């Protein structure tokens, strides 16, 4: 990642989210047909995942440690903290 990219990430992480999202949507400049194709592909992906008969690891994990339990909340906080810790590659 270039130094310029890090500057952008640092600067944009402090920006107003609603304003940033509107700007990024405008910059993406998706045509109506591209937007429709993306929406269709995303809906098909969700349908395929939901149609799978066997629950995935995340579903099993959440069934065991849901956010309605103290353990589930602690694990989710730990997971979020780990996602925020930079590593050599990122």
C-alpha cells in the first residue's frame, strides 16, 4: 500500500460518514444497469447461502454464543478488537 493510500485512509476515517458515503457513491458512478446487476448477483448469493442445508461455522458459533449472553458479547468485543489491530500486511 502506498503512503498516499495510508494518508487517504487516515483522513477519511475521521470524515463524516454520511457525507463520505454520498461522495463515494457519486465517485462510483454506477449505471442503472450495473447497479441492477450487482443487486441481482448479491441477492442470488444470499439466496444460495441461505439455501445451504448445513449451517456454517458462524451460524453454529452464534447459536452457541449469541449476543444475548455475556460470553457472546465478550467474544464479539474481542473479535472487533482483533480486527482493529494492524498487521504487517495491512
